[in-house]
């Protein structure tokens, strides 16, 4: 006798594949959905589809945006000679909040990871190199997490960019080692930007 | 300049409402969805809708099942005179695995919680009382979590059921099998002492 309905088992299985989910949290979420009125579910489905439809990738910086080129890329007041490389789109608003950076951005959409099989081809590295070759970029600031994958990616990019005669810097180690950029406070992040060092 | 697209903000907002989600985990999941191919999203949407459509509530025990009455409720070999009350449907397979219980079940779909505003009307208490009044139930085993809400619910149900001349029991509290006395918390150890058994 199988006490869990098959459709429910399938839903739990699919939820387990989501990042940060284990069997227990997937189960909890599946049961939550079953108890919700159909409108709540359809609302979520609609949000998901709408976001999938409306959100595009900026042709310049590769970040998720509603327009391409995005507002930051189109902004003529920003210094196009300095490029800040981040792992994810959501790193940009965090850096913007510090008001310590007035250049442009480039989103990699991940970091190199031997463990998860993330190679340079899976990141927006080719697009970065293309931008550096055609634009008058003088400095690339690598704003990656100070963890193993972030450091590996920084080393890889530095090696790739330096032959183009572009200065490569990275955020100062004011960030506590092992921390996540997402959780850094603005003051720490601001000093990390101001004290960035050449790789 | 709003750096996050509105459709993405809406999705993050809706995901934040899910149980166990904060703004950070919702953001992470939203970005994950944006990076997935449309098929993965549609698969998940389909699973969700399928589960919502196929999974029903057993008219007897109130658990989520594909048939009503469910396989356990229909099983004539099971002892209908002993009823195990659980908070959630997914507690049933855990108890079934022990092979220590051969009676029937009743699912409350939650526990009383002053903090979250869960009153008896929001649980399947009325349905439990109706079952107890018409069936020849001799014992109700309260298999609720040994936490504040679980204990409150157990006390409430015991008060409700005892006047019906039905024996009310609850799962024993004590040291988990394989545990080390050194690491047991005081409250667990206290109940283990109070509920000590003759060897």
C-alpha cells in the first residue's frame, strides 16, 4: 500500500530539484500548495510565466532586465571605462546601494565550479571579452564572492583580461572570508569597493 | 532607476509568501527559474496543477489521497477501534514504517496555534468528533509533535474526547533510541525520568 498519492509524489520530486530544497522542505511546500485555494496557485503560476516572458537579458551587460540595453548600460553619465564584473544580476542593486561605483556592469550568471561542472563556456565570459575588445575599458573590477569558486573565477578572468592591457582589480578583503556578497552590510561593501586591489 | 524588473519583483514577492521562504531564498529561487528552460517551468506548473486536481481529501480520515475513502480507511484488516490522530497527512507514512500501529488514522491538517491564529474551527476537529460519536472507537492515540502547539492541541483534544468515554493516549516522551545521555536536553531527560518503565 503506497500511502502517498502518485501526483503528490511527482510534485514533491520536482520541488526537490529546486535549489536549496531537500526532501523535507519539498514535502512541506507540496502540502502547503494542496491546502491553498486554486487562485493562489494560479497567481503564482501567472507570476512565474509573466517573469519568464517579460524579463530579458541585456545585450550589453547580460543582466536580467525589462529592456535591452538596460537602463544602466544606456546611462551616458556612467563611466564606460570601468567595468564591474558580478556573478549574478541581483548583485548589481546591492553594489548600487553603496553609491561607491559609477561605472558599468557585466553579469557572468554564475562562477566557475569544478564541483558543479561550470566551465567558462557556461558563463558570459565570451561576451565579456567581446566588450573589452571593442570598448575603451581601462579597468575591470571583479566583484565576486570571496569563496573558492569566486577566487577561481577571479584568477581565471585576470589571466584572460591582463593581455588586453586592461587593469584588473578585485574587491578588497574587507569582506569576511567565506561570507556571501548577499549578506554584506553596505559600509563593509563600500570600503571593499574603495580599497579594491590589482590582481 | 529601479534595477530589478517589476515582473521579477512580483515573482520574488509571491515566493516570499511560501512557507520557509525569506526575501533571500525567494530571490534565489526566482533567479533560478529565469535561468531554466521553459519546459522545466511548465513541467513544474503541470505537476502542481495535476496534484491539485488528482489529490483529494479522504472523507473518513481527512488525509490527502487519490481515493476516498482511502486505502487505509477501506482496509478491513485494520483495527477500527483505535484511532491515531496526526497533524499532517505526511505523518502517516512515517508511523506506517514502524509497523507498530495497526489501527486507523485521523488528520487534523495542522495544530492549534495562538501565534498563527489556528483555532479548532480551522482544523478537522469537528470531523474527528463526528467519527468518534458514530464509530466504536475505544482509544485515541494523539501522535502530535512534542512542542508547544502539539501539546496545546493534545490537551484540547483530550478534554474534548474524554467525556465520550474513550481512552486518550499520547506518544511516550523520552530519550531517542541510540541517543547519548550526555547530549539529551533537560526537558527530554525530565520526561524520560517521569515516564520511566519497569524493565
